[in-house]
C-alpha cells in the first residue's frame, strides 16, 4: 500500500512539474513575442497621411435646367431632376471606385438640400 501511495505522489509531482514547466515556457514565448512586437513598433516610422480632398457634386436647378456641378464647374446638364440626380450619384461612385472621396448633394427645385450622400470615409462631425 505504501508503494502505491509513493508512486501516486511521484506521478502527481511529475504532472505538476510538467504543468509548471509548460506555463513558464508559455510565459517566456509571450514575453519574447511582446518584445518582438515592441521592437517592430519602435522601428515603424509613422508617416503623416496626406489629407485627401473630397470631390463634392451638387445636383441643382438653374435657369438653364438641372445641372451637376463640381467645384463651380458644370459637369453635366439634364432636362429633369431624376436624370440629374442619377448622373450626380454616378459621378460620385466613379470617383470612389477610382480610390477617391466623394460627396453628392442633391437640391430641391427651391434650392434646399434634399439629400446628401458620401462615398469613402465620412467627413468628421461638425456642430450645426
């Protein structure tokens, strides 16, 4: 009986020692990984991002009919509001598809903004 107890104690001690050894190895691996990441982060040079300008397309009614404008320049003319807004949205999507930022502002016939859509990263929130 005594031999069984001693053998069970030795086996339990061996298991506990193996678990402790595994924990120590895991801790050392994590520490090495963390140090490696910190070293890689220290080597990383943060480059300032160039601020990408957003192209803003306006769909509005003028005395010459419905027009899509960008930066004060007329992009296209249309006879009705629906075709004009479709052209403005298509222009905004094309800019975004090409890797740029775009915004489409659709006005009512009265000049009031009816809808606004952004393509790409949304602009920062501003009060008002």
